[in-house]
């Protein structure tokens, strides 16, 4: 009888409301502003209807909006760097013998710093909705969908997995305006580690031509 009563009470209970996505993304933005650095192993998958699916992996270190080191172990030797003044794109796996050097954008939400894309002033920049509760590498995550209000941003939609403990992203699925879908997954995340400026310094190997763009 007690078991039947308990079952009836469960059936009568109203469904639990989803968390407010605006509250979750603001908590993530505050957590991002509070850290001095973000370090993690990453896996990146780029899916394109024209060229197929391309997977890579490596280590990412980010400190502030203008310093980023994304060093690839597969393909080994590739790197994308932001040193505070320039963006360096070195991809010997596809374009050997040269490195692109670009002036750093004045707006931190452009360029390769994807965390800054997502977590800089998100309540103003995006419409948000809650998608589901999920896990990334065994850690609980809230999954949000962000749609840019600003059409000059370089993506149409981003799905973000926010860790339920530290509120920082563990996975980003970015639908770019060109049709590509880029998914970044972060594991072994460490925050506010001391990171020296040499981490973000790119030195072109001997014989590699620097191409300014």
C-alpha cells in the first residue's frame, strides 16, 4: 500500500523546470573572468559537407583575451598562437615552409580564442536556451544553445557544455557561417596556473617564411 501511494505521489508531482540558461551562462562568464589561465588537453573535430571530417588534438593554454597557445600533437607540430600583438598560424601538415602572421583584432571575440567568443558579455550577445543535462568525460554538464544577436560574429549557433562544478566549458559545438561544424572537447582542465609569457611566444623554425596578412 505504501509503495502504491509513493508511486501515485511521484506521478502527481509536477515536472521539474529546466534551469534558466541566462543564469547558467552568466555564471560561466563570471567564472571565466575570475581565472588567470585555462589549460587543457583538447580534441577538435571539424565536419564539412564538402571535405568530410577532420580530427586533431593537442594542448591549449589561454591567459586573458589576447594570449593563446594551441599546440597540436596530431598533426604534430601544427600551432595557433596569440602573443598579445599577433596571431600566428603554423600548419606544416598542410602548408609547409610558411607561417601566417596576422595583426591581433581589437575585439577579443574574434580570432582563435573560442572561449572569449562564448563567454564575453554572453547575456547581451546571445539568445540562450537550455537543451539538456549531459556528461563530458564523466563530469555533469548543462548543455545550452547560444544564438548570436550580432550577425557579424563568425558563427550561426553554438552548443555549449558547461561543467556543473566549475561552470566552465567542457565542450563547444560551433556551427560556422560557412557551413562547417567545429567541436572542441576539453579534458584535464586546470585553471589559474602560473603561465610565463614564453608559453605564447612563437619562433619560426629555420627556413620557414613569415607571411604577413
